[in-house]
C-alpha cells in the first residue's frame, strides 16, 4: 500500500474508532430525542437519538463505495488523455479519489461528532467547521485535477 493511502486509511480508521468510543461513552447521557434539523441555531425538528448511528454507517458505506472507484481509475472520465499521459493521469486521479474517499468519510464522522456534542450540550463549532472544510476539499480536489489535466502538453 502506498504511504499516502496508508496514512489516510490510518487517519480515517482512527477517527472512526474515536467517534464510536465517544458515541458509546456518551450514549446514556444523550436525551431520547435530539435536534436533527436546525434553523437559526435552534432545533426545529426532533428525532430519535438512534439517528446518531446513521452517519457512521453512511461514512463506512461511502468509504467502501469509493474504494471500488479507487481500484479502477481507468473507468473515470478524463480530459486530454493520450496513450502517452494516461498512466500519469490514472495515478493522479487515484490519489484524488483516495483523498476524497478518506476526507469525505471523515467529514461524515466529524459532522456526526458535532451532532453528538450538541445533543449533550458540548461545544460544536470546531467539529462543524472541520466537516465543512473537509467537504470543501472534496469539492476542490476534482477541480484541481480537471485544471491540471487541461494543462497537460502530452
């Protein structure tokens, strides 16, 4: 496994384990109903605390689905791909997909951490800001790849 992929995999797994342990340790303190939708900083829709289990499952599903894409970079669409530059484009696309896979998965977990913290009355601005930042990187990474590929000479 490549160091970049290994580092992101260890980071994703560590954050998953931290979040699950934190969720389990706070579970008795979480009210039965928590805010699941907010307007002007106040909950306007309540749901079961079991909702906090959905995001980690979505995170794992997202990670698994992205792993299928990472394994087959030649199936993606490319800009200006030639026989000469296709291996470089495949490697670069694989790195971007690995980045999106890990950061997207982490964003789900950190976003859920914000919900968890909010439900027990803890500060939520840092996890929420981190989740938004990670999602922004997931959006910008393919744009970088697109512009990089468009500037290839051969």
